[in-house]
C-alpha cells in the first residue's frame, strides 16, 4: 500500500467545517488511535475500499450488521425490489410483520416485537416500558456496558466514552443520572446489595447479554440468569440488550446459549445491527403483558415516522433468512482462526495479552495482569495497557487491514471472510505485534 490518504484528508478537512468533529459517530474520528480516518467509498464481501483507492480486509463490519459480508447479492436484490415500490409509507407493511415473526421464530422469548430505527431507541423504549409497567423510577446498569446514548444510561458506559476517556456526558442532568444505579459487571454481590437498599424503587436491570463495548467481557457462567432471579425477587424486570449479540453470535443471539438452554426468558430484549442487514432497524421485544403496555394498546407512548421502514425491513428479513447454520459455522471458524493467530503473533513479540471472546466477537486486552487473569469488569479493562493498541492498529492499516479504531471495541468477522481474507490478516499480524511491543507508555 502506498500510504497516500490525500483524498481522505481533504474529505475530513471539509467535513470538519460542517459536521462536529468531522464525523457522525465519535469513534470514526480516530480519536484514540490518531491519524486521518479513512473515508470509505465502497464495500464488497470481506473488503472495503477508501476514497484514495486502497482496499482493506474489513474487521469492523459496520459495527456488527455485516454478518453475511458487504453487498450480499440476495440482500441487494431485496433492497432494490423494495425501493422500486417506494422508500417510506408511514403506514403498515407486510414486510415489517414478517421481520417481527422471523425474530420471534429465532428467539421464542420475543413474544411481541416493536420495530424502531436504532439500538438507542430500542433501549430507551425498553426502559420507559419497564418504568411504566412497574410504576418505579430507578434502573440498575453495569459499569462498562453501553446501551446507546440514552441520558439515563450514559453513566459509566463503555465504547465511545471509554475511547474518549469521559466518565459520562455533558448535558445529562444530575436528576436523570440519579435515577441510575451503577454496579461492577460480573459482581452478583453488588447486584444483591443494590437491591437490598433500593429494591422497591428499581424498575429494571439492563445488561448487555455479553458486553462488547468495553472490549469483549463475557458474563461469568450463570451470571445473567442469577441477575434475572434477583430482579424478579424484588419485582423488577430484567432487560437483556442484544443489539450487538443478537443474531450475530448465533441464530438466537446470546440468549440462545444461556436462557434458552437454562430455561429462562428475559422480560424484555433489545435488538439491532444484524436485523437491519446494514440499514437502520432495531427492536424491543419480550413478554406479552409488558409489551402490550405500549401504545396503542397501553399507556406507554412510543412512535417513529421511519419505524418499520419498508426498505430497511426488506434488508433485515433477507439477511436473517440467509443466516443459516453454514453462515454461523463460517463466522465462528474465521473468528477462532484469527483469535489464535493474533495471540500467536503477540506471544512471538513478547507482548503480554489476553484475547477475550463471546461467540464470534473478540478483542485484545494488553498487559501482564490481563494475561494472567483476564478482565472481568470495567475497572480491569481500564487498567489494561490500551496504549499499545494505536501502533498495533496503524500497522494493520498500513498492511491493508481495517481493524476497529479503538481498543474498546469488538472485532467483527463475516461469512465472507474466506481463507484468502483471513490469510491477509494473518500475514499482517507480525508487524502489528512488533509495533505493539515497541509502544511506549504515556507519561503522567
């Protein structure tokens, strides 16, 4: 790769004059890794191409939706056919009902489904619904779990907040923040203590099914089920956020690995990413008696002009119908091969690390402490040597591999990551590992 980024630099400069920070989602600005963000022109299969003509093997996957790879012909055909009938109606369509039914077929715990446009909107609706159903105000969340930019949940969140080293967000009032209780992840004693003190006021516990926004930090065995039990013991609802994990880690999301096998259901679930196939679709789903509190049946109001958009639901439905056992087997195999290759390269360069994973999602935790015991909560993640990631990232980028531009994001592979694509990543890893090994810790 010639390394020239002239067109991206020009585009970024122009964007900064009209868009805050030059981007419409913070991590895209390369703030935690430095350098010029690559402006993309096209994507196909396992590859993306920037406006300077450089091709990269993609490990971002539009932050999750591209389970099948970019530009799958069947999905594109479904979109083109939907576009030919119109872009938006503001009225019910058959496709949105079919998508809701496909979600319920895969996740029987999704007894009723309300489609929205974004994951943030889904979690916002879930919390409003939980408060309306229970008549309570407080919500319990876990440090490092990210549930979108909902005011009440931008407290000790991960992802972009971790990347930007912000503890929360300006503009979130003290009164709203005070309605959120934050406890360490994977700490059942802390959950029990919070309910012992505030149980009669807690409407819901919300958690990422398997957190992937502070890096990947999987739940300890039995953790989700026990949190649900404690919540129910005190009359609160259990909300499982599967915006990232839903239909990506398996045909029934993370719930298919745990709840379905163990015989329990969340009261509410949220979905996004894969169910839109790359277009804006998300959903809140769950128990009939809870979901029927939503307008027009109940007193909890929620509405959206573009909810159930016919083009977006066509893309999502086509994607889910194509996501069969062979797709998940390929994604899992590619992920396992890359996890092994990354670890081997870092070990050869004498870089202490741990590769943490949940299903096909994975991320790297640098440092001796992480290597010894992994990172099981947000505090442990924050203690890792995340400063090694920037040189690691840029070495991959120079070799034609587009990894997530943050140490606190998950890596995504797709069914289009064949042996050639995986091989290109593997070939780039020794130089990236050497760059991580030579990184210098920041001075206080």
